[in-house]
C-alpha cells in the first residue's frame, strides 16, 4: 500500500573511500518523509535492520537477515550481486536491486581520455615535458574516421558509445546477445569478434568477466588487430591474457594499451607492464566518482516512489 516504507537503513560501507554519511544525506534529501538511519557498528547494524523495510549497502551478512523481519528491499550499491546471500533473500521474499549504471559517465570519460591521449600522443608530450625537451613529434592520427569496437554494451559500454558520437567514428558493438541490438553502428556476437578485429583501430573492453569473456583477448585475437591499433581495458583483467599482451607489445604488434585493470591485480612491482612505454596504467580507479552515492540514491529513491505508488516491491529499476 502507499506509504508502506517508513524506515531505510544504510549499513556503513566506503566504496572508493567515500563517506557513507553522504549517502544517507542524499537519501534523506530525496525522501524527506522517510526515516533514514546510518549504522556502523555490529550492534547498530542489528538494531537498524530489525524494523527497516529497506536496507541498502554493498553487502549484508546472511545471519543479520534473521533480525530483519520487516525487510522487503535490499538496495545493493554494487553492480555485481554474486557475493550476496541471494538464496536467503529469496527465502524471505526480499527484492534485491543493484547499482548498475552508476559508473557509466565516469568510466566512459576515463576511456575517452585515454583514446584522445593515445590518438594525439599526449603521453609523448608529457614525457618530453618531463625532459624539458622542446621538439616536435608527430601525432598518431585523429580519432575522427577511426573504427572503435566496444566489447560489452551494458550501461558502461553504452555510455562510452554515447560519448563517442561527437567524434565522427564508426562504432562496432560486441555483446553476448547481439539480437538485442545496441547504440553502435553495428552489433555482433562474441563468435564474430575475429571478423571485426582486423578492421578495428581502437578496441575497448567494457564487458563483465564471465566464462565467455575470460581470456577473450588472447594471442590469436591480438594478432588479428592491426599493428597500429590500441587496446583499452576497463572491464576485468582476466578478459585479456596478460602474457600474450606483453609479448604482442614487445613485438610492436600493437601501438599501445591502456589498462585500468590487470591480471594479476594489484600489479606486482616487478611486472613487465610497468616498464613498457606503450602501456598506460591506472590502479582500477576508472570507477571512482564523487557522484557515486548520489546516483545510488537516485535509483533507491525512484524505487521507493514506485513502491509507494503501486504497493508492490516488484518490477523495480535494476531488480535482479
């Protein structure tokens, strides 16, 4: 029934080092008529979930659910939910939603930054600046007119394609279910990737790590790319076979690789990826954004309003 949600409990967590109090405040701002409680200690968490209709966090211990007799919705602040006690939620009739989409804008900007840096060789400009060397160098080319293949057309992949729209590029999307289509000029399945790679100027990986994508970019796939192509990985490290990538770069069979994720991760200090000039690295922080909790609060508030309108905890945004 309308108005059934009286309390939302936020279990303290700090994704990307963000203050969880800002998440609680963002929820209060969007839902001023609902009590919002922030719980940090184990005792506070037990008390907070005891009479809460909605609990939100990145995780929750299955044993804690025994205290949550009124719980109807768990709003996970991560996109992935494999770590959650999904069987326990199902047994209790608790709806679970995730935070899919909150990383789209910032990860897409990370990718665009790398593509522009590699295309215009801004990394070489930085090296010459560090050496105080005023000497011209040739840019690698223009992004305009190139073909960008994006593997993975979820929220992040779509955000990348959306931001590429103004650059005059041809886009190819690769997804597990190509019949669903997508925002790219062309959509193919994983089985068709070998046909796409030879005409790819920039290969962007934004897919989840699954049985189908683990090792997807192996030595064979890398050899199919043109030698002046670039690789950008904001997916997961194991999507790329690291040894094959290092060997390909050493053979000058790839112009550059920009990696936010690696395999292994964290990357050991003596790993050869650190020493290759053709490699750009960031320590898995493409997902960092100061607006993370704001976007999570937007999803939660939308679902609460939907529940208050329909009286149902089903058919919610990002329901899993």
